């Protein structure tokens, strides 16, 4: 699982983490029934406070994408199997644009320029 957070951005770290995990769930990189990494392990991997990870997990729980089981971890509870790799790339691109303050119109123009 490849998730990035950038402490220099104004977006809170838990929001960035939740967005990255959400994108991975929506595009199928993390599938139905899969366990997310233990909060402490993910915190260590991303150099975050464990409470930041737990807060991101609670956001995803509140969105009904995952269930939290104390002592057993977080499990994906939605089935989104029809998404393609392109859909995942689009979600990642939009998330990255948002994290970097690039608006929709500017992102669309960047995509148009890439096609030229």
C-alpha cells in the first residue's frame, strides 16, 4: 500500500491519510475483507502519531468504508469491484491535486496540455 502524507501542506495529516486510504479502497487496491495495517505500524511507516492514524480510520468508519474491531484491526466492508486501474489513477490524481491546492479547472487544463 502506497500512501503519502505531506506535513508541509495545510491539510491536516489525518485528512490526507483518510483520502489516500479512501482512494485505495475505491479503486480496488484495497479490496473487500482486507485488513488495513495496524494503526501503530502505519503510524511508524509514515512517521505519524498513532492518534492521527486512528482519527483517519474513524473517518473511514464513519463513511462506512471500514469497520473497526478493537484488538483485531480495521477491515474494508464495501465491495467496489468494477473500478479499473484508470479509475484508481484518476482518484489519485484528484487527491494529489487537492492536497497541492490545484483547483478543478487548473487540473483539467493540465490534463488537456498533456494530450497535446
